[in-house]
C-alpha cells in the first residue's frame, strides 16, 4: 500500500480494538475458523 507510511498511536489503537472484536467469542458466528483468523489477521511492523 504505502511503503513509507508510519502508523500513529491512534492507528495502532484502532487496529488493536478491531482485532479484539474479531477475537471475541460472540463473533464466532462470523469468524468460525480460528486457524484462518490466525493466518489472515496479520499486522506487519518494522
């Protein structure tokens, strides 16, 4: 996407919040395959 983009603290906070929703047990009906979640939800950090 952007090779020179530096994430702000707000960006990382938003990502953290989104991942907490995706891993919440109430969301299992949407994200049934936990192994798939582990492989797909990947954040690259340098």
